[in-house]
């Protein structure tokens, strides 16, 4: 069973990962691998490295096209990704995935310079996702068990859009995914 799940994840990233990542200069696969590499380089847990690798898997499991935000559609990829992953992984992986969009809204509300660091596609999707959080939303977000991991994941997400960056392939990150699978059961 674990081998089937690992194969499914590899196939999604290697197969559907060719799709362009919004307006960015990288595709979904490069974005996922760069995010996972940033988490690995930061010394994060296997769960957070796995979450970084899979944080945008919701983009790969829907049929809304490559850039639904350009059509004014919020694809709710964080919820789709969470719902896809929760069958196999525990909340240390799935909650940061589910919360990484909320973390963008949180950071825009709490750090005066964060909005200026967003890519054009993140700015466009932010409007569809509700904009910066209100004070009440910030307080509610901070009360969530995995909000700090989601914020860390969000920072990896924003940093993972470098065209031409050499990164290890999907196979390099599979031991983290396998460890997270075992811990999630």
C-alpha cells in the first residue's frame, strides 16, 4: 500500500508537474522540489519537508486548467490538497498544506513588507482568497495547532519560484514522504 501511495505521488509530481505554476517562471514540479529543498536546507522535520513537496498537490488533482486565477476562480487548491492527502498522512503534513493559503493572508496582515515580496500570481490569487486577514482572523489563525508550520511552509512557497535552479529530483524526497506516511498511520 505505501509503495502504491509513493508511486501515485511520484506520478503526480512527475506527470502533472509540467503544468506552469501560475504566472511564475517555473512549473509545478520545479516549484514543489524547490519548496521541499528549502525545507530540507532549513533542517525541518520529515513532515514539513513532505508538506513543502506536496503543498500544491491540489493544483495537480483538479481539472480547472493551468491558471484558474486568471479566470477569476479560486481553485481552493489548499483544501483539495488536504482532502487528497488526509487519507494517508497525519495533521503534521496535511494541516500546513491546508493552511498555507491562510498563512499568506496572515503574513500580509502581520508583516508590513510581506505583500511587496509576493509574486504577481500570488498577489492576484490573494484577492480571490480573501485578502489580508482581519485582526479577528489573525487571532483565530494563531490559535490553530499547526499555524507556525503553515507560516514556515508559506515562506518556502514564496521562495520556490527560481527559474533554472538545480534541485534534486522527486526520488530524493521520497524517504521523507515514506517516513511521514508511517508516522501518519
